[in-house]
């Protein structure tokens, strides 16, 4: 029987110290696990929503309701009646009767009613065409006072204004007011034979009657 001393003792294996082994396990556990590219992008999309899908930050346009544009208080009241036209009276006269026309305008504008008058040489646009200015003056005025004198009957522009006023005043009684100065009844124009005229031979030249006629018409449209 062989002696036990004849077998060599096995060589002991070298072992890592336990301290180093514990450090290795800690490092392995603390390392983040790397995900595949598809999984990583999916998780990133879920955790961080795209700015295209996110609602915009509320500004003034979305936070406050829309309101209609403001309306002017005077617009509704000025759309009709007396203030629907620029002038209350258009005084039609010949060039030689300018002084009488100025006196009439001064009387009407200086009255308590404060009538707005159009006087051609004062209110016409410089450089404007005569026909355009005359037609614009008539259409922009409620009433037309025809200052009928010998010079009026001989002036072609005055006759044009008279016919234009009559054509625009059809059916509008009281808009055209003839004022006769220096003429007899026989010289009254045939185109106006269906209208009463104001006789300018009175103490005030018929101005008071003209003003009252204008005020009566303005009351019908107020």
C-alpha cells in the first residue's frame, strides 16, 4: 500500500480577494443598460412630446375674444336728415348779383338756425370744372335758392343751374325757392310757373321768407 506521502499535494488556485470582487459587482450593477436605437427613440418620443404636437402658448389673440370694430356714435345720427348733406342752401346767382347773394348768405348763416350755405365764388374748388362744381353744389345741398334777376335770366350758367335744380327736385316740394329781385311778375321764367316765388321788394328783400321756407323743408326730413 503506497504511502500518502508519495502523492504530491495539489497546488492551491489563486482567488481574487473578496473586496475586489465586490467592487466589480457594484460597477456592473451601476452601469446603465444601453437600449437599442429603436427602443431609445421610442422612449424619447414618449417622454418628450414634439413641439409640433404641443399647443401654442396662449397669446392676446387666443386669450381674449374677438370684438367687432368700434362704431362712431355720430355716424348713425348723421346718416340721414339734415346732416346727410354738406349744405342746407345753395344760392344760385349771376356774377353781377354777387353782392345781393352775399347779403342773403350772411343773413341765413347769421340767423339762430345757423344755416349752412354754398356760395359759388367762396366755396367752389379752385381749378374745378364749372359744370362739375355747379352739379356738385346742387347735389350737396338740401335747398336751392334761385336769385332771379335780369342778370340771372341772361346768364347761360344760371339757366343751366335752374334746369338742373328742377330736374333733381322732382317730387321734392319746397327744395327750390325762387327769389325775384328787380323783375315784374310778367318776367317770371316759364320753367318756374308751377312754383310760388318770394317777392324781393319787401323791407328785408324777402330774406325772412327764404329762411322760413328752408326751415320748413329741413323739418320735413328731420
